[in-house]
């Protein structure tokens, strides 16, 4: 009987979405026309099958064989128009439309980012990053392939406001504005992937990075759209495949790296007709243990393989797609070689996932569009001692999520969306680090996000009510009571244009986070967090208030962004050391406790066009976080960091040297040690051969060129495992379209 309310909610979503399709349409007022042509960089060859979209109206059209397009009956106003092709950076332009007038907007697609991008993660709808209320960073497919693709944290490390937590190369995970673990939500195409990367320092995120179209990071609370635990931010891995096109498109990427002798590659293909799209992707990589200026870090190897495939039907207004993906990995956990009897362990995570998407577009009624998603994830990993060939611990995590969202037709100044979301989770573990009992978690939420647009100011506001319930198995020797949490999150933001290309943005958010089941029920030695953990089943929910300020500029020769944030969190949950040590494991005993914290910091980016082909690029970010009552700094907070470099582009050639810097971290938690500052030099050179239906890019990246000995303050093993030494990485990519 307990399943019926959840099933009823699922069927209700489907009924609402399909009923929306039957709503009567409203007559469209006469308007103007936007037309233009889409060509490829340098060659000037026309591109067919490119999706051109008016973002505010969600109106799209594909380019013809000669690269031309035309959108008619566009109401008078100023719009963001984007040209999109899978695995190629979007191009966004502003177009002003008058009644009975024609506006020409031509596009040239580049294989690397050169201007404003589009985000879907910040508001759940496509919009220019320049116009979003929250700060967003993104990496395109070409940028991802040139990074260290061993794990998600390595790819995003040193992006503005993003650091990496690590227990070795296979485990690195993004830390956003100093927030880690359960407070940073990792998604794929807006859905939870059902992994346990948030749970422990030695757990990674199994995402096939080589198959992604782009990676987006929403910085600051993203609880309205994605859940109460997204209090620190969201990382969204986007695969694409969201519309049909005629013909074949695809890519092949091969890579190799010195130092750790990394090698691998991946490929993908799409075949489309007028209404159907079929796709498949696959990749594999392996890397040995890496070298540092003081020697090789033993057991730091990684191996991985992944595949996915699916199909979609896009006959016009309705659409539906089905996708299956599989990921299997094996990575070692580095150990201190100075110990007498070190514990040698490797992990072997694997994940199956199946997702059904569907909905309607451009309905012309009060509900202009609808999307729904159902996803099932089956995740498992074992922690294995290869010497004794025994499984120390096994974790299983099965999740089913559903999400439905309705888009309101833009009426005058109003637009928005609202929806529902639900989760069922079945968690089990067995073995030495089976700290929490088998637990079933059920969650449900309703949310809405509205936008009010005036000529000189835009307001965005919304709310989310969410319920989380935990039902653990009862254990005789300790209390494991069921717990239930309800909470409301809300936000209001304002964006004001300041000058040509400039804008000021302010955003206030109130968010809550339900305790994670590990924080409630863990009891025992946890090597992945280097503590003997004692959970507290009586923990209260976290509640936070935050404010973000942002000043932005986007122009032909100047791009700039300045962000400031302040978050005040009540009943913040953290591991509080007791000062005692567990005799059997030798680990420091720590209780999950609560206190009041504040996070504050700033991010700055300044890109200056010194010449048509030469840009100066610079970034700086800083986080200061502490428990306010004793004034104690929180653990593993990134230090002041910066990056400065040049980017030279001439026709298909690109050269980009950079210096990455970090200050020493002296603000320390009681169990931490100081980390020295450093400067590391990197350089990338690439050449792209672009033709009308084919592009080839060869890229050579030199990293840590000075072979500098440096340590990541967010690493659990920084005392004996510094970061990777000097090396080069070669990447070759073919794209056909």
C-alpha cells in the first residue's frame, strides 16, 4: 500500500502532460521574421541541419542544405537566438524584431568557445549564461577531451569557483565554492545518476566524459530545481540527442599521455531521419600509477570502459526518447609506502542506467511545453584487497527517479515553469565498512520558477517544497529510527542591464537540506574519510540563507565577471573529532555534530582582446568558511587561487600557455595540516582542419612543465601523495556532420 501514492503521482504527471497537448491553441499575433545563414569557421561552408532557436519563445527551425533558415511570426521584441549543433559550442546572438519587419542574424560556428554560451542547468530552460540569475561555468566537448579525463574532478579542477577533492586520480570529485559531498549534486542530463561519490573521499563519479556534449556547473544553491541537497551547487553532464536531424553525425577521439602512460579513446555516432534519431557511444581508458618529483605514487592506476545507446522519435510537437548506459571502472587507492603493513585496496564501481524522456514543444496554449523523465539506476562497487583476494566491503545503491515539468507560454512580461519530482532509493552495504544499515529512502517535491521581464530589469523567483523520508532496517545494538524531513526552499533574483553588454545580478536564496542517511546512521571505521564515524539519528535539517552579487560584461573585446557570495547555514552537519582514537582501526573518532557556519567568497574573471587573434585570460577565486561560534575554519576549503594565460588563434591554429597559482592554506581545521602555495605552468597547442562535413583537431598539452612539487589541500592523502609531475597529453578528434 505504501507504493500507491508514489505510483499515483507518476501517473498523474503523465496524465497532465498528455492533457496539455489537447489544450486549445491561441492565435498568434502578427510579428516579424528572423532569417540568416549558418557557416563553419574559416571555410565559410554552409551547415545544414543546424538547430536555430529563439530562446525566450522556444521556437526552433533547422537550417536548409544551403545553411539558411527563417523563423516567421516572431512577436516584436529583443531575443537571444542560438545556433546549436551537437558537440560544437553554441553561438548566441541578440536579435531585435519589429512587426512586419525582417531581421538578419547570420551565424558562424567555431569548434572552440569564443563567445557567449547557452546553459540549460541554471533554470531548467535554455538561456544565455550572460542572462542567467545564477553563476554558471561550462566546458565544451573539445575542452573536456584536452583535460585529464580520468575522473570528473580532474576535468573541472581550477575552473572558476571549482576545485577537486581527491583520494587518488580515480576518485576526484568537484568541490563548488568550498562545498563538497552531499551538498554538491552530480547529474547527467538533469537526472541523478544514483552513485555514491558524495558518500566518501575514496568514491568517484562514473561518468563517460569522452561522450559528453558539455559539462555545466551551477554555483550556489540549486535547490529549487534539483533537490534539497544541492545547497552548494550542481554539476550537470549533458549528452545531447534532443532533436532529430537527417543523416549521420559522429566523432572519434583518441588520447595518450606521458607520466602515467594514459591511453584510450571513444567514439559516438548519430543517425537521423526526419523524425527519428538513433545513437550509440563507447569509450575506454587506462592509466598507470603517476609520477611526481619525489617518486611514483603506488596504486594510483585507473581503468574504465563505458557505453550507451538509444533512440528518439521527434515528429513535431510531441517527442519521446529512450537511452541505456553502462559504466565499469577499476581504480586503486594510493597508500603511504612508508608504513610497515599498508593496506592495499582497489575499487570496481559499475553502473547501469535506463532513462525514458518525453513531452511536447511549442503547443501554443497556456502550457507551451512539457517534459517528463523516468530513470532507473543500478549502482554497485566493491572495495577489494588484491593481496588476500577478499572483498572488504560491498555497496549497492538502486534508485528510481521521476520528474515532470510544464512550461508556461510567455504572456506579456510573464513566463515560467512548474513541476514535480520524486525519488525511491534502496541502499545496502556489507563488510568491514558497512557503516549504515540497509535503508530505503523516499522523496517527493513540487516546485515552480517564474520570470517577470521588463525593459530595464528582470525578476526571477520560485519555490520548492520537498519531503525526504528514511526507513532503515532495525539493528539491535544501536538506535536506527526512521526519520522524516519536510522543508521549503525559495529564491528571488534580479538582473539589471547597466551599460551596453553589462549587467548587475543579485540573488537571494533560502534553502534547507535533509541529513544524508550516512550522517544519521553511520557507525564504525571509515577509511575513505580517515575517521571512525559516529552518526546521530537525531540530527535536524540544515537551513541556509544566502545572497549572491554578480557584475558581468560580454563584448567583442572584453569579457568580465565578478561574483561575491555569502551563505549563513544553521544546524550545519560536520564531523567533529572527539580527540580519541579507535584502538582497533587506529582512526580518529569523530561524531556527526551540528553548528552554525558561514561561507563567503569571491570569483573574478577578466578576458581582454589584445588583438583580433590574441586574448589575455585571467581568473581568481577565494572561499572563507568557518564554524561561527568557535570561529574554527572548516576542513578542506580551497585556498586563494588564480590562473593567467594567453590564447592565440590564427585560422585553425591555437596556442594557449597558462600559469595556475594557489596561495598557501593556513586556515586549518583541527585535524588538518598546512599546504604550501604553488605555481604550475601548462601549455596547449592545437590545429583544426575544418571542412564542410568533416573537422579534425590534433591537440598537444604540456602540464606541470616545471615539474613542480605541489599538493592539493583538498586531498585526503596530500601528506604522502603530491600532485602529478611533468607530462604531455596528445589528443586527436575527428568530427563528421
